[in-house]
């Protein structure tokens, strides 16, 4: 998750002014970006003893993975089965007034589900990280701003859109929410 923090903070500088609920508010920047990726592969080989599964992607690329013990029902996977995966990622950043002087912090929560015994292998995981930072400095002349993060570290960033610096103030709270979700299913070709 940490690899997404820097791009998320940098995106703050290009954020349009809108709240997550859709009501426009021009005085504080916010943004949201998401993407969904879908992948599929065919099972080329399965070794039940070592739990190694060789997959062939749509472009012909081959990859061998070792299924963890958490993968139920591996014994049902056969050569020719199709593995489908969908990955969803979302980043939202919202700058808001901070009259109570809330300090920076971070929290994480997640959920997971997997196929029941007797079903084809499949599962889903979701992880959300919420990080808050406080605006420590805004330098209009240099087009920069500084944020203090949860560990007290202060980092400086260059704003891509100077207009957003005019909408923020020292002491504002920056709330960054990063969500990732992955779902995987395996199906026999006859189930299409």
C-alpha cells in the first residue's frame, strides 16, 4: 500500500473541487480515481503434491504459481480450466477544514472470503487504508506545500495546479483513502 501514498499525495495538486457525495464545494480540493483490471488464464498444468499450477495468459505467456494452503479445493482444478481475476483499485483524497486540530493518523481494515468446501477454488480480498495528514505549510511563490504524516514526518510536494493551493490552508486535514480488492475464480470450460 505504501507505494500508492506518494502518487496519491501528488495527485492532490491536480484535484478538482468536489466532495465525494457529489455536491460541489469550491473552497477545498478533493479527487477520486479508480481502475479495474480483468485478467484470464488457462490452466496448463497442476501438481497436486507441490500445489504448483502453471497458467497460460491470453498473450501466450506462461507463469507457474504455488497455491497457498488457504486455497481450498485445489484437487478440483484440471488442465483446461479458466482462471479469472479482477483487480479494483481506488484512491480518494479530500482536503477539509480541521477546526478541532485532529492529528495525523493511519488505519487499515480488510475482509476476505473463499470458496466453500466442495466448490471450485475462488476467493476475494479487500483492503482499505485511510491516512490523514495535516497541511504544515503552503508556499505560493514556490508552488509547494508540506504535509505532516502519521509518524510526524514532514514532506514537501510541488503542486501541479497552483489554484488548489489557494483553496487549502495551513492546519487543514488531508484524508487519503486507498482501497484494493481482488477476486479470483476458477471454472471448468463447460460452465461457460
